[in-house]
């Protein structure tokens, strides 16, 4: 396993842990409970995309990996905007 694959594996673990923490924290909040659950799924999917990247060697190959990463980033940005709007 080369350095890039090791980094992507560690990054995958990080994003999955973030997803778990967001899910657990959102269970304590009534207002953002659903949003936290949705965001946690996207964080875990983003982590899984890093697992795929570790094996493929590139984030743009194969093309469905690029699409998955773009969807994850778009969904997480949307969740951030919704959270910020709800918080104000």
C-alpha cells in the first residue's frame, strides 16, 4: 500500500467518524434531528468514496466515483446552509 492509499484510508476513517459524531449529536437536538441524520449519511458516503479512491488511485477514476464525490460535497454544503438558516 503506497502513501496515497494510506492517506485515503485514514481520511475515510475520519469522515466516517465525523458522520457518527454528527448523528449522535443530532439525536440530542430536536430542531436539527433530521438534518443531522441526513448529513451523517452523506459524511459516511464521502468516507466510502475515499475507500474507493484508495483502491483506484484517483478521485476522478472511475467516473462514478467523481459523481459520488460531487454529490456528497453538494449535499454537505446544502446541509450546512440549511443548518445555518435554522440556527439563526
